[in-house]
């Protein structure tokens, strides 16, 4: 008499985990592989980019930013739209320049503030490679309208796989000796057992990071998800752009210089840190500042200041004083990329992505081994 097999909830979860994993394996492999490479995107691009050496003079001198801007305008015959001033004196200033004011991004120019030496970093093979990895990660190198939702659906599947995988990781009998097997890889076992442990154990350790990356990553795949998440948090994701400020023209008061605007900002935000400035435009006659405190817990948190062309402070935002929901909404991108705690968190995300890349492979091998066992 054939033995009756009970189909339990655990069996159902196992089947969901198996078939969703097999169906999405190739896509998840490509998305996770590109994500692994992108974890250190900026570091890799900087390594291969043009460098400019900055040596601080023996005598301390005041740097006239207005003169630097004028020099750049003259040499490049373009519109200088902003500058990033580093926190350290041995680093170049980074200027944004547009040949046409209608350009969306423009070009980046590096300048030695002491000698006015200018370098326009050329596009390198690393830049092109990283751009390919970005397109692969976001829309699989397909048309944006096609690839983006495919990646979004694959991300939802990966979240289901992560949650179901954690459920399956828990042993049937909840005893400590049973838990220990799922926390380590038995390296002296046969290759099938090692492969199983690589999938089971490494998947457990990477799971929380996979869930964070998945939940935040969906904000780029689906507009409705991003808007819904913003409503749940009570704040739009990635922050919101300010509407153009209405500036009343004052003939009796002269406009301030860039140097004076920076002085006002450094007095209001009195600490050492990188300062990013967006210059006034015809539509928005204000200086917009972002300052990153060198001693902040995260290199991604910035305090903001808006100063009009007459020196009036219009808006001041201190990140640490924002409500928690607004802080989280602003940090969705660094939470997704792993840059939130700098090199430390990037390293963790790199390892988590590397593990995530391996899971479709080790999972498929486990399935193939079970098929062979059934045939025997």
C-alpha cells in the first residue's frame, strides 16, 4: 500500500521558493551581478579618471571663488552653474559647466584653487563599463519602458524568495543544535552538501540586506510604488524640489557675490564639511547650498540653506532636526546603494550582492541534484 504524503504549508512554501527562483533565475543573476559591481561605482570610476594634484601653499591664502568662476567662464566659454568645495585643502574644486544653458547636466571640471589649473576628466573605459552596468541593473539593457517593469517584477519575486527562504531556513524542530547547522558551512563535506550550505547559510546572512535593497529598489521601477511609499512615510521619496522663490528686485541694495553667499552659509552652518553650491538662475535668483558635515554619522546627510541674491536667508534645513519619516524618505537612495555609512556599508552591500548573485546558481544546482536523485 502506497504511503500517503501530506502536503503541508512548508511544502507549499518550498514549491513557491523553487519555481519562482527557477523562473526568475537569469534575470536575478544579471540584476544582482550588476548591483555587486555598482556597489563601488564611484571608487572604480575615480581610480581610472584624470587626477589633478593640489598642494596647499605654505602661507594660508583666501580663495576668491568669484575669480575662479570668471576664469572658468573665460577659458571654457560656458555657463558655470555650480561648484562643490571639498572639506580638505588638498583636493580640487569641482565645477559644473554648461555650454548651453538648456543642457540638463553639463560637464564637470576640476580646478586647483591655488593655481587655477583646470582639468576636464575624459570619459574612460571604466565610465562606459559602469554605465552599461547601470543600464543592466535598471532595465536589463532593454528599452526603458520594457526593461524597468521586468526588473521591478523580478525584484518583487526576489523579496518573496528572501522571505520564503528565511521560513525554510528555520528547522522543523526548533532546537539550538538544529539551528547551528544553518549558521555555518560544512567545508569538509561533499560538494553537494557544501553547495546546499552556500545557498542556505549565505542566503540567511544576506537576507536582511536583500530585503532592504528590494523594498527601496522598487521605487525606481514603479512610480505608483514610489508615490505610495511616500504617502506611507508622510514625505515624498528622495526629498522634494523647492518651488522657485519670489525675489523682489531691490534697486537700493546691491547683489552679493558668491564669496559673500558662501561666507553667510559657513556662518550659519559652522562646521567643517564639503559644500555644494547651485548658482542663481533667471527663474530662481537664489544660491542653494548643501553642506555635508565631516563628523556626521553618514556621508549622505546634508544640511541645506537657501540665500537670495541680496543676502537674505530664505530657508534653512538641518537634517538632524527633520522628523524621522522625512529623514528616511531622503535616504532611500543611499539605503538602496549601501552608501549610507560610507565604505563600511558599501563593503557589506558588496558582499550581500555577491551572495545574492550566487543564490540562483546554487539553488538551481540543488534542484538538479534532487532531480537526479529522484530518477535513481
